[in-house]
C-alpha cells in the first residue's frame, strides 16, 4: 500500500502558486511559461511543475500540448490549498483500488480476449506512441489502453467498478504521465502487458500489470511529501 503524504511541502507550493496571482488572473487566461512563472514566484521549476499538475487534475488548469496551461476557474488560496491536500491524500487509495481491479482484469483479458480486443489494445498503444512522439504525455492513449484491457476481460461487474472510479484514475494518470521520462516508460509497460495478453499468458499479464501500476504509483507528489 502506498504511503500517505504529509501536507506542508504541497501546501507551500500551492500558496506560492496562488498568492501572487490570485488578483491578476481570470478564467481563460494563459499562464506564463513555467520558467518565467517559477522565476516570478521564486520557486524551482520542479516544485512549480508538481503544483501545476495537481491543479490540473483538480480542474483548475487545462494543459494542452502547444497551448500551455490555461486557468479554467479561480480558487481562493484557502480552497486551492484544500483541493491540493485532498488530491494528495486520495492518490494512495486510488492506486490501491487500481491494483485490486486491474491486475485481475489483465489476467482475465489474457484468458478471454478476442482478435478484435487485441486490435483495440494495439490501437491504443499506437495512439499513445503517436502522442508521445508529438511531444504530448500520452494521456488519451493511456486511457484507451486500460479501457481496452478492461473490455477484453469481459467482466461486467469489474468494468462497472472501473467506470465508477474513472475520474479518480484520471488523477493518477495525469500525475504519473507528467513525470519526466514517464510516458515512454509507461508505454513500454503497456507493450509488455499487451504481449502477455496476446500470448494468452494470464500469469505474465497479471505480473506485467502489477509492475506497471507500481510504476504509476511512483509520483513526485508522494516522494517529495514524505
């Protein structure tokens, strides 16, 4: 089970990000480049990037390749700190739930997949590869891959549970894929899972998914907050 983060480092980053800008920016405004914003706030780019990712998963910012970060909605400093604390505290529980569900789903997918399922899995991998090569994080392809594995497992109840926590899973997806070099590492994890599913090797599919989710759980937000 993942350790739970303490809040002070995250809260300091939230205050650093929001206090100076609270009265300057409105919804729809584009944030300055990370390098310029970090210099303005007097924080490292690594710390700023971590705070911005947490704000993105809260729906405060929208980050699009080529467009940078855009403010979606304003929060008071108090609410920003609260939202970031809630996000940090949720991550270990989300990861635990993913391990409980998706390791089993990978095993079932290996046993039950059809050629059409395999084509959907391969298409998801190709999509994520294209995103990464274009300089993006691969969020869409990553989501497609896990949905394709879930569909291949043919378990209506497990699929329902995955849908119910899909919004929470998106939090860990964005958090993980925003780590340096993580998109390509995640893509390699997907390829390993896919090959096990292709060979109908349920044990290896489970092992590959478990390893992949351990990679997902290694996020700066938890490392830096311990």
